[in-house]
């Protein structure tokens, strides 16, 4: 069961998941269900529903035909699966019907900061909020901040909090629309601004290019994607100095810089991305697995960012792809006042 996915989908509709537990023993199921009934206004049971009904049969008179039922003041929904169709057609309508107060939710999609860092950043707003609640949904390197408020909360209060939170998160937020992913956001921004992009990838292995070309019309902006995986390719294709490769190693600030700078000169693009890193399971000494360098350049400067991603090979590659796209997104926004205007509009529309 994808708890994060369920929490995110429910959170957008104002239903915050406060507690999640995985059970297998029948005695645990019965005792836990009883405890949940006393604490929460709604309970979702998913997975092996036959074991749930078996565990409940002795103490509760629950029919196996009832997938949605009320017990005391709590609403209970039971389903073997919890896919998008079930969420939209059964679960959310049931929760909406049971709730006495209506809520709205605003979403801030951030990248590059952990939940703990975001909580610290927003601590003055998370605490002591009677009618406004915060929820953090993490899927590294992203963490979405969901802010829920009831229809009884004064509009000026909501507007002030959203504005202040938006200001605090301005360096790590990339979207206020939960339906648009980062690669689409970057592609649309490049196309809208009429800018060109070249990409040189090592540990990300073409993932950055692949994510961008999913957007229709990207050929107007994305001009070249090179996978320079070996030292030989970095030296011969991107003219990275052999002395730098020998002295610093392929996974280094210096190599990432030269990859980006030479691609920028050769291709004469408005922006470039270059990545080099250790995705694992082994690493090039002296670097650890997960150490990566991401270079973002334009015609004024090349900036190099050092990252350390936790997880398996696939996770490191995915995180590197997302962070590279985010750093490019942030650079484009910083270079153009017009690029930041839609961001402010999105906050005000919430």
C-alpha cells in the first residue's frame, strides 16, 4: 500500500492522514481498530480485508458486504486495494459526506529540503494553529507542504499565511499545482522564454533528457543531450582536461564545471546542465556512493552544486535528475523577472 500516495491524494482534498499502521496478527487488528475508533473520525482499512473481517467477526457485527459503514461517530471504509479510481469514486466522496466542516488545501511542492528542515523553517506557522493544519509528504528529493484550512477561517488570515509561507519557501518551491511535474515546468519555462538548452550527463545516464522530451514542443528549446559516461568520453567529447580527470577524478567539482563550460561554448546555448557522480553500488575513491556534482550554466556563469543522495542506484539517479532540473528552474527564474510573476499569481489564486 502506497501510504505516501494515499496521504497526498487525501491531503489535496482536505483529509489529513494522522496515523498509519501495518498489522498482521488478528489480535492486533481487533485491538488497534478499537483504539482507532476512539481517536479518529475516519478509518481506512486496505490490504487483506478477509483477515480484517475475520478478526472483527467475534467482537463487532460487521457485514462483509459493507465496505463503507459508520461505527459510533467514526466512518470506516474497507477495500482490498486503494488505487486512484477507488480514491476518487469511493473514499473521498465518503469522507466528504461524513465531515461536518469543509476544508480547502493549498500545496507547496518543494525540492532539496527534508521534512525536518521545512518544519524548522515553518515552525512559527505550524505551531499554535487552531484552524490551519500542516502536512508534509516526502518523496526524496521532494517534499510537499500541504496547508489545510476550514471554510470558517477568515480569508485574510489564510491569505497572509499562504503569502508568508510562500516567501519562506521561495528558494525551494517549484510549483503550487500538484498536477504538474518538475520536468514539465522546466520545459514550459524554456519554451515560453525562447531559451535553448544543452545537457551533458554522466551518472544520470540520459534521464534528464528523457524527462524533458516528454513535453510536446520541447524541440524549440532542447537542442542536445550527451551521455559522457566514461573518462575517455568526457575528455574526447567535452574536452575535459586529462590532467583534471587524473588529479581530481571524474566525480568532482572541477570535472562538472568543465563539462558544463565546454558544452556551453561549443553549443552556444542559453543554458546547460552537466552531471557527474557515484550512483553505486560501488564508488570511485575517495567519494562515497551517492556523492554527485551538478553544474548549471548560462552565458554569465557556471555554478556547481555538490549533493549526497541516500538510497539505491535508481534512487540516486532519480534524485540527481530532479535536483538538476530544479537548479536549472531556479536559475531561469532568477535571470528573468517575468519568470517569477506566474509564481506570485499562483499563490494569490490559492
